[in-house]
C-alpha cells in the first residue's frame, strides 16, 4: 500500500467487505477459472488469506517487510 495507492486499496477492500463478505467472515464470489467455468462463484482460500492480510496491513497489525522469524 505504498506508492500512493492507499486510496485505491481502501476502495477495493471496502467493496470486498461490503459486497462479498458474509456475516460469519467468509469471502464469497471468488473465481478460480472463468474460461473453463470452474469454481466461478466460490469461497477460495487465497481470497480469504489476501483479504485478511490486506486488512491487517491497512490497520497496521502487520508490516509487509517484517519477518515471522
């Protein structure tokens, strides 16, 4: 979220949370392979991971440059 893209990141995260996140925290409507018609509206683990990671970065809970040890 460096390089002046914070506003865009916030807008994308806002849309994901508002339109695709369920009350129990599942991110729905992910697409695995649109061309093949495979899993075109599903919960995908990497979508959940990257949403959680981006929210943690945005709130300051995770430094992207930090090592886990």
